[in-house]
């Protein structure tokens, strides 16, 4: 096994080139608009979820739990 002391400068491979943006001949820079809906969805869905959670927490904090979620007073009143 070779150690670092045995490595010759010519044995080190040249750095790899970065991949070009156009990896596929069919998809070019002009087709970047197709990714816009994906980016919009990735940005807006977490925002919408955060707003809905904030509104529901604010509603519970300001109004308290609703009367519809209260358990019935007696066992028989469930069917009345």
C-alpha cells in the first residue's frame, strides 16, 4: 500500500471538470421555464401550511376550544 510519502506529483489525477448545465441535448437553458411551477410549489406550500397552522393556533388561543368538541354530559344524551 502506498503512503503519502510515496505519491509522485504526476500520479495525482487532474481535478474533474464540473458538469455543464446542459446535460441532456433536449433540455436547454431556454427550457428552464418548465421548472418554474415546481419552484413556486416548493416555496408556497410550506408558507400555506405555516399560515394555516398559525391561524388555527391563534383561533384556539383567542376563542378557546369550540363547543362542538366538548363531550356530551351523559351517556344517553349522545343519541338524543
